[in-house]
């Protein structure tokens, strides 16, 4: 019998991890939407880029989610 919760955890983990890996800038932008930036000294129309540290952190979380999803998928497949 398939455990649907574990299968759903596998699919969601792999899917969300893939999104985090593919588009870390979009994830950070959506997370910080509506917040006022701390430094307002830039030129009009300029946009500060995403720091490499933040991008790498989002990608590391994405890798962890993909690995967790693969683990859950493996446990479902092993139970069959």
C-alpha cells in the first residue's frame, strides 16, 4: 500500500527544491516584497543586486529539499 503523505512529501520536496535552485532571485524578491530597504541612498531606478551569500543560502536550502524529497521517494519505492 502506498503511503500518500510520504509520496506527497517527496513530490513537494523535489518540486520546491527545484524552484529554489532554478530561481533563487525570485524567491528572495517574493520573500522581501513590501519591505522598506535599509539604505535609500541609491540613484532613482537603480536596483541593488542580490548578494551571493543570500543566493547561495537559498540554493543550499533547495538542495536540502531535493535530497529530502528523493529520500522520501526512495522510502515509498522501497515499501512497494
